[in-house]
C-alpha cells in the first residue's frame, strides 16, 4: 500500500505545481505587458568602459592593414580547373586491368557534372598576378591534371589561362593570361630570406570559394623541411594565418604589401585549419618560375651523394662544437661530389657560401647552385675545416649533362639503374637505403630511388622507397623473383613500347600488385 500511494500522490503534486507556476507566469507576463515603456533616448546603451588606448595609434594600425588589403586584392585571382568530358569508349585504359584480362573501370553516367558540350569541374584555388605580361603564380597541385584553367578577378572578369610550366617538386606553377595591361595589377615581391619569426603577415585567397578572403597572423617558423617525402624541395614558412581549402596558391604578404610566400599546405587532423599553415618562400618560387618561363623546365644542381643529419653525439665525436651541417654517408662514383673532392664521412658546413643547417638544407642549397659552374664548399674533415671548389652537375633528368639522359636505359653513373620507358630509377638494397626507407635487413629485389614526373610509373602510383620483389611480363609463365637490380634492368631493356609488366611491391609493411606499360 505505501508504495502505491507514493506513485499516485507524486503525479498529483507535480500537476498542481505546474498549474500554479503557469498561473504565476501569466500574471508576470500581464504585469510586464502593462508596464510603461521608457522614452526613446533615455536608455544608455554601450556606455561601458573601453580600453584606454590612443585612438590615433589604433587608427594608424588599422590603416596599415586596410592599405595592404587595398593594394594586394586587385592582384589576387581565383583559379578554377576543369576536365574535358570524355565519352566512355574513349576513357584511357589502365594497364593493370588490361594485363590481367580484367574489365576496365566504367565511366560514371552524366549527372549534370559533365557530358557532351560540358566539362567536369575539378576544383580550384588561388593565384596572383606576377607581371604586366600576364604571368600568374599558383601551386602545382592546384592545376594538376586539369585540361582547362580559368583565372577570375575581383571585378568578375574571367580569362582562360595557359599553363606555362609546372614544378611538382617545389609545388609551383606558372600560368599566363591574355588580358589588357590595365586589368593587371602585379604584386610586389619581398625578400623571404629576411623575413623574421614573429613578423606580422596576411594571407589572401579563396577558401571555400569565398574570393578575396583576408586573414592575418605572424610568422611562426622558417625552414620547415620535414613535411613531405623524398623528391620534393621544401623550405616552408610556417604561419598561424588561417588557410583553408581554396587558399592554395594565394599570396602571403608582409605589412608592406610585399609577397613573401605562396600559401601551399596546412597541418590538419580534420581537413580544415588548425592554427598551422605553410607557405613556399617567394625567393624559391621566383627561381623556379623564372626557369619555367625562360627555359620551359627547372634545372637544379646535383652532387651525387647520400646525406644525413648530424646529431649531438656525432658532432661531439668528430670535434664539432654544435650539431650542424650535413653528413656525407656515400659519394657516388664519377659524381660531381667525387670529382670535387668530397669524401664519405665529410660534414658539409657551407655550400655556395650558405651555412648549412641540416641535410635537407644542403639539398635545397645545392639545387639552387648553377650546374656546370664551380662553387665554394667548406667541409669538416679530420677535426678541421677544409675548403673545396665543387662544380655541381645537373640533377638527372633536368639538364644536358645528365647521366640518365646519356644512358636512359641500363646502368647509370650513380651506381643504380634507370629506365626512361617506365620512368623509374632503382638500385639494389644497401645499408643506406635499408635505413632510409625502413626496409627489412634481409630485403632483396630492387628499391625505387626516383620516379620521373609525368612518367608511366608516376601516373600509376609508384613511389620512392618501394621495394620491387617480383616481376611478370605478358610472355612470362609466372612471376620471377628479382634477385638484383641488374636482372630487372635487363628484363626492362628487352621491353618494347606498349609492352606491359607487373610488379609485386612491398611498401611500408604492405604488399601490392602494380602494372605498367612501357613508353
């Protein structure tokens, strides 16, 4: 009985409480409705205490930002890309599917994104006008794979752009538009070398298709070279200016309105901005852009060495006061380094007059040196500094004196093997490559050490550090184990244009099957 009573009384109490509360609320509402309203102007709004700052100085500070935006925005453009619609029967054939007799992937049905007479939108980013001749800078990844590139201005004028050149290693692309000079407002370039950590900067771009969005921050760091792999050239400026999808290729400017970088990447775990963004230094971008404009390709200096960072223990053991420079682990035979007197075990302290901070810094600095001309080097050897004069060579595949161009198929002068048919350079696993690519101690086969941009290998997802363990050509009965790099080279040399080859691949602990067609 007590429990039954309790359950019956509680709802009754709640109901009475609700009724009483509703009645009180109605009475209050009635009182508020009948209360007279104050006369207009008798209530003082916004009369709290403000910060005690100098209004003149605040205005001057705001004027700096406003004037920078007014100067920069006319030269910033949106970049949109499109892919030409291709009928299903004209889709490019994937050699992997063809090799194994599998049906090719089918083209998606037209759902308003493309079709006869319409192109397929790919995406977009930002760019900025670099000269009165119509040259526009942006990122390589913004225009990668595009058939049509459009450049749009703040005044709503749009131009079809020609892609003058692309350098994926530095993530820089140069476009050109045929526009009246009065419509072009080239931006001024600053000096990214003199940029200081803590200096205020602004990013201008088209995030989420919101054209001419301006964000501000400071320079958070310089010389960030640890954000990517192998074949890229990185020397990023880090900032906390908000950068999001669509900002890529836009300018990072200082408070003088000068471009000091090209916004290129962000660190994110969500896909959006998390307070860390990266820009390509304008000095590096200009060097790449000039090569693309004047020569149609980028040439970089090359030493022919395997390098590593110097840690505190190594520095102490070799008598260096601080960890600095770059350790030379290997010198390739007949390479520019070997001819210039650089030895394995040397620590490069200076290259071309630039003080070297670490291995990546040496790679970038050597890339900027003019191939074929002697440059001063300083190395630490046997407890003392040694001065050398080294004539750097062309990076293989980028210059007339490239060993790979002289011998595009077979053994090259760097101790490995090259194939222009596939776009691969590979070599037998060594102690250095096992360490660099985290290969097993008993790894056998051929390790990929270079993938040529635009090659069959690059188009089919081959990456530096992949270990090729078996191969099979169409005429082979089964897969052949790759015992050494020379064996693979001989098999590839026998291939003709259009022939196909499949590989068993090991990469980062996973195995895969990939196929290529020789070009």
